[in-house]
């Protein structure tokens, strides 16, 4: 892995996403062989929100992940740090509320949303643990969080094949279908460098979320993590928990519900 290509400043990552915004959703469909649509449907089902509730869709990009909520009459806020992505989304869906924002310093008041979600964007946040704490802050007590993110395949042979695809086939395909192939080299490397399912679950607990579970999709290529904000939680609980946490990940894992196979 080229470590240097992952050491990008937030503004550099934002510019990269601005560049790929016009074709981003199409390219994702091609590279995932159509699986992104299924993964997103599962996220919406896991959110289990109803009309009248308010949802934060973080790292929403062009708003593809926000559309099912808007179509169901749910008040959804599509938040992203890439202005290019937001502009593409707003042109396509002017009825959705698109907001520019940094995941580590969200521009929303405490206890604003009934549920929060982020799909395939947490690993692109400069400080992902801070993002988890911020989502805790803006989610109402008792509210839920659903995260879909690329993860580690659970079968060794499948893991090897998937890694080969990421580092060889994906960039080659991106050259043919994307306006910025280098962006997909970065994305492939960021996927391979991302922690596994148990580590992300432990991060959630460190940040103050409870009832943490996860479900593997496509053999573990993607994992959908679910969690709940404790009732009566201090809005700053996430930041305080991260500041005070010193225990090893192994201790946190005891309270994680094992994945659905």
C-alpha cells in the first residue's frame, strides 16, 4: 500500500470528491457490480424511521443515500464536506436539504436527529472517532445510528481475491469509467487500510454508543453496524468518553453482538 497516497489533508480529499462528483454514482455501480443498491436498501431497513422523524445522512455525497428517506416523507438532511457533490445532488433533487459540513464539527445543535447514518464515508473522515462522537451529540437520546462501511471479508480465500480486485482490477476499471482514476486508487487503499468489523464496533462503544451490533454483507466486504444513543445521555458524552477511554479494544468486544451470517 502506498501510505503517502492516504496522507491527504481534508481539503485535498474534498477536492478529489469534487472532481469525481458528476459520475460518482454511476462509477460506484460499475465497480461494485450493482451491489451498492442492495447495500443501501439494507441500511434504510436498519434505520427503521417513519414520517415525522428527522434523519441525518452524513457523507451523503450527491444524495443517493438520502433519496429513500425523502421519497418516504421523512425529513432528511444530506450533509457532506464536498461542495461539488452537494451541487450535483441539489440539481438532481432540489427537494432534499443539502448542508455542507465537517463530520468532526457538525453544524447542528445537540439532540437534533431521531437517527443518524453514514454510508461508505467514515473511512474518509480525517478523525473518524470524532465523527462518531459528533453523531452521538446531534442524535436524540434513544436514537439510533447505522453505519455501512467496507470491511474485512471473513473467509481467507475470499479476502485474498477481494484484495487483488481492490489493488489491481478496481484502478484499471476506474481508468475507463472515471474522470479521476487516481481518486479510486486512493479509495482502494483506504478500504484496505480500514479496521475490521470488531474494531469499528469497539470505536462505537468508546464514543459512547450502546447496543452495538453488526451484520456482514457480501461475505464481509461490507459491514452494517447499528447502535443506540443511551437514554438521558449527556450531549457531550461521546467526546468525554473518547477523552477518558484508555482500555484495550479487547475489553470492549465483550459487549458486541456477533454478526448475522
